C-alpha cells in the first residue's frame, strides 16, 4: 500500500512540475486551478490500475472521484483559460516583485503546495481501495449519498451562476438566487460533502480510519483559508449589498434564507 501511495505522489509531483513550466512560458500561474480537480482524482486512477485486486469499493471510489475531478476541471478550464491570469495571482506576482522571483516563489508556494495538498486530500480514494472484501456496506452507501448531494450542489450552483452572469441585465449584480439563496457558497459546501462522502466509503477499508484528516484539511481550506474566507473579502469590497446578503443567507451549510 505504501509503495502505491508513494508512486502516486511522485507522479503528481512530475505533473505539477510540468504545469509549472508551462505557467512560466505563458506567464499565467492560475492554470494550476484547472489542474486541481484532475490532480485530486489522478491518485485514485493510478491506484485502481496498479492494485493487484480490484473490488467493488475500489470501482465505486474511482468512478465517483473521476466524475468529480473531470467536471471541476472542465468547468474551471472553460471559465478560466484564455482570459489571462487570475487577479489573485496577479496580486501575488506584483507583491513578489519580478517574474523571475515569482517563478521560484510560485514553484514552492503554489504548485508544490497544491500538489501536496491534492495528494493528501485524495488519500481516502487511494487507501479506500485497498484491502478487505471490498463490498459496500452502510457507511459506503451513506458516503455515496453524501457524494451525490455534494456534486449536485457544485454542478447546479455553478450552472445557476453561469446562467445568471450570461444575462446582461444582471451585470454588476450579486447572485443571490437558487442554491445561492440557501448558502453563499454552494460549490464549497458541495466540495466538503463530496470528500466527506468519499471518506465514508474509504472507512470500510481496513486502514480507512487513517484518512479522516484528509476531508478535515479540505474543509479547513474551503472555509478558513483559500475558499470562503478569501472570496468573501473580495465580495464585500465589490458588492455594497453583500453585508445584507450575509445576514440573510448561510455562510456554508445550506438552510432556507432568513426573511429580510
């Protein structure tokens, strides 16, 4: 098991290294965002094809995480590629001071860091495939249900936001409809539910318990670091009505909006 997981890490490091080189050539570090979903799914695929035994649990885990990673990668690729470097990375580049300095800085603080986080977060989809009978028990079915709910929140929330932005009448307006009236971050909540669900499935493997920190780290980053916390600071500056939106709508877990 350890050898498979180590090989997966080495392959991820190589992939992120190649994408880093591409980012230097095109001067766009934000392409790493498009890589995130596929990078989290890749270790599961590698484990599935390298493992000596393939079980129903391994098949389910691999299919689910590949579906999640492909959807997220396609969505972010469609949204981001060809539109220049994301403002967050532009600000980082400016802060570091020069393209040469930013190249070294981004290797360690962006690409290598995201590689290690992706590998760690994906541990449930690696370890969950290995050992035991591989049949699906109660935890696995609960995990599948959680995954479906999470993927639904992500996909529907992203679709609703894209349709909202397509309408010229909504230019400059804050999206507060559909799932966005139940949670300010349906995509982040969806991510949390997806990885909690995958971990529940992994818990039925003999060593599945050691993966519990993986979704905890994902949720911590989504809620307190690079997800909700960072985005809301930007949204508060961009939309004067965001303060009222925060009072009406849950910050993470979905619930009916409060009456104005």
